[in-house]
C-alpha cells in the first residue's frame, strides 16, 4: 500500500492580484479563429500604453531622482525575476550603444543570474535574500538608484532587494503592474495598472509591454536630461559599424547643412569617430572664427 505524501505548506493565495485575475473577454481564446485571436491579442496591448501614460507623474519623479543620481556619479540598477528581470537587463544593455553610457553605471540583475536570461529559473524569485550577493558584489549604496521590477508586485527576491538597497543608502523604486501599497524601503512606487491578462497570469503580455515602455521612457528621459540628446537625435554615438557611421554623418549634415558628406566624414574621423566630439569641434571652430 502506497503511503500518502506528507502534506506540504500551501502557497499564499494570489487570486486577488490584478495580473492573476481572468480577463473578462479572454476566456474563449481556444475557440477563436486565428485572425480574430491575433486581432484580440494585439488590440489588448493598447492597455499597456494607457497604463504608462496614467503613471506619468510617479514615473517623472523617478526620472528626476535617477537623473540627479547619475549626474552626481551614481548608478542605476534594475532588479527583476523572469520576464521583468529580462526586460531590466535588456534596457540596461541598450543604454551604452544608444547614449554612450558607461556599462558599469547602468546595470541589470535577474534572479537566477545570467543563465535565467535564456532558461527559466522561476524558483529563484522566492528567496527574499537572493539578491544580497549581487548587491554586495556591485557595492550598491548611497548615490545609487535601485529599481525593482515585479509585474505582480509581490516577488520576494525583488522586494527583499529593495529593502536591502534602502538600508545601504540607495534611492529605491518599485515598478509594478498590479495595484499595491508602497512596500518597505521603497521611495518611488510606479504602478502600471494593466489589469488582467488575455492569457490569465501571463505577465509577458500587457504587463510586459507596459514595463518595456516604462523602462524605455525612464532611461530615454534620464539621458535626455543629462544632455545626451539634441532635439530628437542621439548625439553620443560612435561610428562603430556601417549603420552608425551613416547615422553620424546624417546627423552632422542636419546640424551643419553647409558640409557635404565627404567633409562630414573627415570631421568625424578626426574626432575619433565620436559624433559628440565632432559636433563640439565644429562648433568650437566656428565660434572662434566667427
């Protein structure tokens, strides 16, 4: 006779979390024809845009805090698990090529480490002390900004990391796609209220889209405020490949329409293929001669 398994602790009931609820119009996905299904899933993403727009005020406050920290020599660190962690690492990794940011100052850490970027490591997110080793290695402290990302707003690994970071003097934030109160140690709460998902609980959908928009908005706004953007152009580019070489030349021609493409390239080359250096050299020369 097989013995009954020993009862194990039950998980907390998260049925009241916004992102876990069932979508009122998504209960028959498997009965839809393909075109209707695609249209429904695509149109549902509009809620992500609306959620970020609605959170403009707290997101702007986080932009101001992060801008001040980076201007003073601090760092921005994203903490997340699963999809949230991957989005944080993605945004951090895109700042150096877009804004010529120091990769040691815009960082992303995911629960389970780099292997979790490709292979799910969901169990790691349950440890509230799981981020401590990475926070120690990075040396998070006063002057830094730590942004935790948790679609459902309850991930222990993220919330624990926020508390530890705050105790060490960092400015802290939580980006959540579910309504909740500010957790312990959190200075800035940004709620992207996307609500329930068309595939219940799958926060890689509307919640993931809203998070991606919010992170793009955060860093683009921060680096714009830091002077890395002129008009609608990124000017801290380096001509490290053919695409960027062409983009640098086109921006130079827009800013200095009296140059031709050959002369613009000569100026860029003389500036070590740094667009900013080329712009500043041209402006300096013209200010002196004019």
